C-alpha cells in the first residue's frame, strides 16, 4: 500500500475521537492486512504511541498483521452453528484446504478463520466465502463450492 | 423534502403521504433480512422486477424491500398486500405464476403457502401461520409493511407521533414518569429499569449528557436487534430522541458493528432523512429542543458490548471495561453522564408514550412488562425472530411458535443468553419468559438469544464451547476472568476427551465461584454461568464423562468411540 | 475536601473524600495485599487480590480496594472467609505462571495457596501491567505494551522504541514480580542486535 493512500485515510479521520480504530479499519479494507510500516506511519501521523497502535491492532480478530489469501473462508462456530454441526464443516474445510483457522496456505489461495456469530443462526451451520454466505452447509456441497475458487 | 417546523405540519405531511397511497393497490414486500438474502431472495426480487417490467405493471403494482419478516427458517419470504398473502421458500421460477395468479388474479397458490406439518392445514395469510399467529408483534410487526429506507413509510404507519406528543404535550419529567410507571426494563441483558437509569442520568450534575444506542449485539445466537434496527430504524431513533428529551441530552451515539453494511446504510439513511425533515438536529419540530446523533462503528469483540467498554471505545480507547463503582449514568463517555440502552429498549419508548404506561403495564407479568424479542435458533423446526409478551411459557415458544423439535428428536434443554447465560432442562419448560423467573433458575434471559437443544447435544461440551468463546472474547485484563476461564476451559476440555478426574467438578465449582465474585466486569462475573447451570441440571452427564468415560449424547468424539459409548448404542 | 469516617476491620479510620479504600487503609497502617498497584500509577484493578468485603446501606459486596472510593458509613472487612478464599485461588492461578516469584510465595504462605494446584503455564507473566503502565504513565515512553486479548494477552516490547529508550532506563525491571519482564526484554534485545535496522543506544 502506498504512502499517499495511507495519508489520505489519516487526513480524513484526524482529530475525530476513535480515529485510530477507524484509520486501521480503512487501511485494512483497502489493503486486506496491516503491514508494520503502515502501523508505524499511523502512529507517527496520529501521534499515538506505537505500543497503543499495536495493542488495538492485536486486540481485534478482524485486524490482520500478516498477508491474507485471495479467498477468505469464515466458518461460524457460534452456538447455534455449534449445535448444528459446525465442527464437521470446519473439519471438511481443513481437510480440503490443508490449513487451520488463523492460517493461510503457501499459495495465498485461501485464508481460514472461525467467527463467532454471523447473525444468520437460522441457517446454521454457516460458512462464508469472500463475503457470500452458505447456509445449512453440507460437506459435499462445500467441496464442490471450494473447487470453484482459483 | 421540506423541513417540518410544527406538529400541524407533521400531521399535514402524514395526511399527504397517505392520500397518495391507493388503498387497494397491490404491493409486494420482499424480506431483505440476512437469512432470506442468504437463501437467494435477491434473485427472487430481480425476477419480480423483471416480470413486472415485462408485463408493464409498474404503475399498478408496488415493490417494497423490507426488513426481516421473522420466519427465517422458511425464507425467502414474500408477502403480497393488501391481502397479506404470505409465500414461503419462494424461488425465481415461482415469480410469473405469483404475479399472474395472486397479484393480478387475486388467487392463492396452494403449493407456496405454509402447511402445518402435523395437521396438514394450510395458512395463506401471514396472520394465520402459527409461527406468526401465536406471537404478539408490537415491535417487529411493522417490518413487512415498511421500507426501512423510506421515512414516509414510517410516517404512514404513524411514526414520530410519539415524539410530537412528548415534545409538545409533556414535560421531560412527565416523559420520565411515564417510562418509570410502564416499568420498562432494559432489554440488553440486565433487565435494569430504564426509567431509573434515565433518572440517574437526568439528575447527575453537568450540562452535557449523552444517550447511546447499544447495537453491538455480540451475543452469539442473537440476531433480533439487527432485524429490528435494520428493518425499522426510525422506531429506534424516535425512542432515542424522546429519551434524550427526558434526560436532557443533546448528543446521541449509535454504537454498532461495521461488519453489517445493510444495517449501517439503513441507519445512515434514516438519520439523514430525519434531519432533513427537522425531526433531528436544531429546534426539532419547532419545539426548541436540539439533538444530534453520531454513528460509531466498531469491529467489536464480545466484551465491546459491555457498557463501560463500549464507552471507552467511543472515546477511541481499547474497549476494556472499568469497574462500575461510579455508574456510567453519572460518569460515562468523557466522564459525562451517559445513558445507554439497547436497540429493543429504545424501540419500546414510542409505543409507551403513544399508548400510555397503563396500557403497557397491562402486558406481561408483574415485574416484567411488555413484549420481548427472541432469536429462536438451534434444534427447532421454525427458527427466526419471535416476539411474545413477557410471561409467555417457554413451551409455547418452542412448540406453539417454534413448531417443536425436528427429525423426531426429543427436547433436552433451552439455553438463554449465550456465553453469559444458562440452560434449563426440558422439565422446566413451563417456566414463563420473565427476567426474574429465568435468572432465579440460573438461566438469565440475556439479550434474548434462545437456543433449543435436543438429545444430540452434549451439555458438558456446550459449557466448554462457551468458555472457549470467552477465552478469545474477553479483554484479558483481570485475573479471575482471564485465568479462571483459562483453567476452567482446560479442565472441561480434558473431561470431554475422557481424561476427567475425581475432584474435577469440585475444582471447577471453586473456580466458578471465585470468577463470579471477584472479576472486574459483568462479562467475567457471568462467565461461569453456562457451566454452573449445566452442572445444576445435567450433573449426571458430567459424571458419565468423568466416571464412565462416556458421553450420553454421543457427541464427544474421543468418547463416542470408547467402550462406554458403544455399550450405550 | 471533607473528612469521612469509615470503619475498617472494626476500627474507625479517617479518610478524605476521593480516597480509595486501599489508600484509607494504608494511612491507618492496615495492610491489604496488592500486586498491580503502584502509588505513582493510576489505579488499575486487574489482579483483584485487594478484594475486600464492604457493607453499606445494608448490602454486603466484594469490591477491589484499590478502586472503590470511600463513602460515609462504609464498613470494610479486609479479611473474611470469602475474601481469603478469593485471594487463595487468585494466588494459585498466578502461581501456575510464576511458581518461583517471591512476592507470590510470601502471599501463598499467608493464604494457604498451593502452587501446584493448576497445571503450569508457559508464560511467567502475571500481566499486572506495572511495566506497561510505568513506561507509559511515568516515563511517557511507551516502549512496552499489551498485545492480544483474552487468554492470549501478553506484554511485548516495541523494538523500535526499546532500542532507543530501554538500555539506559530499565526502571521497570525492579517493579516486575516475576522474571517475565527481563525475559521479554532479553528477547527484544536479541531481536534488536540481530536486525540491522535497530541500533542499541549503548553501542553508540
């Protein structure tokens, strides 16, 4: 991510309460992850100690401090999905992609993450690929779906 | 849009909006709730638009994208007005037939209406379907009738009349007295009387005060606040403005998650429209009362919904709770009196002001008044957003509305309140939905996530699951919560793997006791609840795991394979 | 500031408005154990070892003495069966991290805490935050901070700042009740000296 776009994001938010979180969210939205240099720049420009920037950046699961894969798989392990077999969904995806939650494969194809509740408990078990939600996920369908991603 | 500067102008505008609506004109309401969209309602909507265009019916048929209708299990849901014919599990292929038969021909298509699986009885209209019929939908009932992005729809349904009444016919003290008399209790989890909270903030010293909508909804299994706020944002906003007037606040905050774009857009649009009409901003409706609202988005983890943590977050700090030895109603955001209520609590306010506290207090039980939104999920036939009067027996929710347990399985328990709540066994299914009755039994209602559990779920594993959730979603600041959860999780994990030992339960109980008594915030103090309630009602399952290395629900992988489990099969 | 009389362990103690129970107790020479408290720092309330029992307006509650402000007619009990049990379990939870820490051992003896009750943890740190808060509040350097959340929470030096500030300061070292802080620093130092982008102050 280039310095100018980071500057633009910071200038837009400067002076607002809570601007640190908003700035990090926008950088992450644009860049998919938060490189160390970007955090240093945010610290310098918002005049927030780097330790506080790192604290916020590591406090939330949403913020990524390492590069992400091209496709993001989120598996809901919230309670409703848990009782409806989220573990089977997770096992299937782990088998098919060879990665565990929090990991990205070496080809940067998939990143896998468990999430707590996507708010569509009525469709559980739920998984989300690149923002698209799949309800009542069955292992065979998941395998078919994952084949579609490059 | 012109700015409205008096009640007379508001009523004139309302009349004008209503006069432009032809009473007999058919219009089609699509559920835009998260469940229906996941099930492909977007394709259904496009098919309708396409078909209407093809048949040149644009002038004769209205289309309306609404918020969640409630019956998520059977989505995509489409309701055809004025008859309120409700079609479920609609596909794009059904669309031409629906237009020809129902919209134009006024005939009901049998195969698309709800059929009761037990009696085979058909229900063509929304109000006849048992899932809806057995509810009392004061708050969520307007969802199918309102486009959340149209303030005119809300005005047509009588919106902002409570605000006009409060501002011009009542003093702030009278509004406060009304809320106190109605005994409105906070819907976010604590059940604390909203009127008393408002009064504390009102009487707290200082000119600057804040009101906040907690729309964080971090409780797993809870989705009713999103359904209400996304589907009818003005009703929450109207309640907030009335509350601000009663408390003497001129600045409000809406705290919500940034991962729900639809909610975010609907809130932004609602605020902009209200501002344009002069229902928000300076000199509201010409009353001299000023009030502005700011939206604060967060990525939130579970602890961010705790009120003091939420306020730290609005200040731009790490969302760590602080001890409430001084209440946030006295010293909250930037140490100013800050009154926080959840989405559903605010949404109750316009109704109380319009219909009066006496009417409101007539609904519910002696100490729990009004209706309650419930997110019904888990092993139940009809999942979705449910609204019932407080005091409704749980049995009625599971069977009358929820349609019972699918696949011929037996009900084992209902769990309330997510990771801070508790489970009740099937034998207590006649318990009323009541703040105090549920708390007394160890299953506090929380925000209203109600999870139905059948015989296939292991209660030990459920308690473990909640602690695993909290291990990653607490802030980690105080020792009893962080270390207590860490050790309880370790022991429970061991038990579910068949490595439980004599004395484990006593150790867990001691840890639970200390965490409950000594943790810094409500999250930590409630963290042991799921364990304590499952131990109370399902001790035999714990003992089977520890003593016989057997999982009675055949759900713990390591145990199902063991000799003990096989004997049971 | 007006004077308030409160009762601690049966004794009348004079306190100023705005004082915490802990401060009032200290002025009267009554000991309440603490692990995360430091007089130069803002009250933190994380270790909960200072939990005491209070009685006010007929209600009995457990509160953190380092945070709870004194109020008229407050009755405080610094020891009771409940308080002692809480302190014992808190110590046992912390001893799983730092079984050798002297401060913890002394308290463990007092409260009968068993250092082997829980399985040992890999981190020595008990997250009292003294180093983090001292560096931020007193030194205003922010060279060490918290990262992560929940049970994953840790302290971490920021190499960029540590390389400039820590060598000649190290004022946080004696504050640490365990060996965790020095271990974290040694690790950071290794990182700094192996990376060409950082230069230790001392080498200049």
